[in-house]
C-alpha cells in the first residue's frame, strides 16, 4: 500500500494540474486564444530557457549517457517500423496510416515527460530527461515526417512545408544544443542571470500542464476509436516495454533507466495533430490519439512507476 501511495504522489500532482487547466477553461477563466498563446509562449520561450538552464548548469560528462540516447532513439525507430508495417498489412488509407503511425511513437516529451521525470527523480531526473530530449526531438521529427509523407509517395501532392528547416530552427533543439555547449565547456552563468532563470523557468511546467488541460476536449474523440486505441496501447504499453528490454541490453541502470522508460511512455504529443492537419494526415484520428493517450497515461504511468519502484527495491 505504501508503494502504491508513493506512486500516486508522483503521478497525481501532474494530472491534477492538467485537470485544473480543464476546470479553469470550463469556468471561462481560460479561452482557446489564451491556451494557444500559452502553448506558444511555453514552447518558444519558457521551455527553451528551462532546458538551457538545467543542461547548462549540469556536469555534462556526468549526466550524458550515450547508451540511453542510442536505446531511446532505437525505441522510436522500432515504434515507427512496427506501426508502419502493421498499418500497411491492414491496408489503412494513406491519411489514416500516417496519423496512426505518428501517434503511436511520437510522445509529449516536453510537457508530460519532463514533469513526470521531475516528480519521480527530482532535479536530477529533470536534467537527465532534458539532455535526452535534446537528442530525441530531431529523431522524433524525422520519423514523424516519414510517417506522414511515405503513405502519399508517388502522388501529385501539393508542396509540403519545409519541415527539415523547422527542425533545424526548433527552439528546443537550439536551447538543448546551447546548454550542452555551456555544460561541456563549463562556462559560467552570472549569478543575476542564474537567479532570474530560476524564477522564470519555475513557470514552465505549470504553464505547460495548464495548457494541456485547457486544450483537452472529449469532442476530439471521434473517428475510428479502435485505431486510436491501438495506437494508444502501442505508445503507453508496448514502447515502454521495448525501452526496458533495450536499455537493459545496453546496461543502462539507475535513474537513467527510469527516465528512459518514462520518456518512452509519454502520451502522444499535441504536435501530432498539428502536423497531421498540415501534411495530409487524418487530423481527426490524430486528435483522438492525443486525447485518448493523455487520458490513459494517468493509469499507465501509475503502473510503470509501481514496477520501477518494485525493481528498485
């Protein structure tokens, strides 16, 4: 019972803040414009500052784990290959195939993943997750583009957005890269700047979780819920299992092992809906996967953390 309570203490605060975001939205203290602006502010300003601050102050040699990065990248690649192959065997329509595949491996590392890792392992876990995320964001975007474009290959599709340029200019990637440089070369952060960053970055995860709650809508649960349910099972159950096997094989242990599994088990990212809408995917299905996986992740994270704590004992 104590173990279960300890697990709930890790999981519940994150989802209570998400629930608070939905409550504030229902009370009209949030509106869609506020949620969109908050998401933009977090993504472009606060989250990059958080990543730079946490990674830049860390001892890169102590926190960077190449095996963790390799294993986590392989999990994404395996998730892509399995779901793309399966959807091909089932003869899914191109738009459905792209959204199903992307939703099954592209997780919400930035908002949910970082929050869960911080609650589970404190600042140590947040720093390790931040460094890992800096390497995984380009991998996720690369396979997301493949998932959405490959089903339409050979068609006379209209010109697609230059997503490769957007990856290179991604603020999370830039911030992580700068943080790695700062950490690797042991560059100092002036105390005034450091304290200002402490205050500013403290807003990041609460705002991110409130925005998730404000954007949550059961109305998005439409379309083929069987396909959305299958993508959710792959994302929340199969990929963490694959991560556990791969990381064990690569001798990743301790906090890094837990962080790798928790990041693998993140619910589908909101960006899957945005990219599906812009790259000829099934936007309804993508929205359903995001909502269903976010809702279900409260249960899946409780189970994962129970198992991780049992192993640690």
